C-alpha cells in the first residue's frame, strides 16, 4: 500500500490533485488547501482541511524532555 494520501473527487470519484496547501500552525497539525478534480469532464474544485487529532504513540524524541 502507498503511504501517500490519495485524494478523490467527491462528485465523480476520480483522482483529485492538491492545488494548494497551507500550513496553519507551527507544527503542521492543521493544514488547509484546495483540491482540483483531474477529470476534465468533471472539473470540480473545493477546499479541504487536514488535521492531526490525537497522539497514539508518543515521539521517542520529545519524551526525553520529560522524566525518564
Ligand atoms: Zn470529479
């Protein structure tokens, strides 16, 4: 399986390309952007947002800051 996110047009299901992506905070937890349907017969375009909602496994790097 590919690790890359595949975006689909909500109208026709074809591949939708990220036209623009803007990071809204310092850590990259929240991004907003514009999606463009790649099917010329459809032509749909809309906005999306990407949010990291939860930490399930803490970083080994940042955990070192706390008590061992
Ligand atoms: Zn489409």
